[in-house]
C-alpha cells in the first residue's frame, strides 16, 4: 500500500548502488532526504527522524518534516 505523502513530509532514504548486472553493490553510508523546496538531497542523521528540521542547504532553509521511518530504496524502487 503506497500512499502519497504530503509534500513537506519527507521519507529519508538509504540509496543503494547497483553494478552493471543489477546486483546490489553497496549502500550509501548515510541517510538522505530530498528537499521538496530546493530539490536537493541532504544527509539525514538517525536522530533527525520524525523531527521537524530546517533544510540545511544554502539559499533554502525551509521547514521540513521528516518521516519517523526509513525507506529502503533497494526493495522499494518506485520511480515517480
Ligand atoms: Zn531545501
């Protein structure tokens, strides 16, 4: 069941890297989230999950709400 999230509610994601055969090569070392305001990815720490934060990127600084859980992009690759 996939519900669309409100725009300001972000899913932190661990991005998987795949080799040419489609096999999982390695995971990113950190969580990232995509800011809906500036369209940039930024690193997310575990203690930021479920928190209201401010986009850390220059020239953005908009308020964001992070989901309290992490999306595993390796098992849930739904391209928008
Ligand atoms: Zn931003």
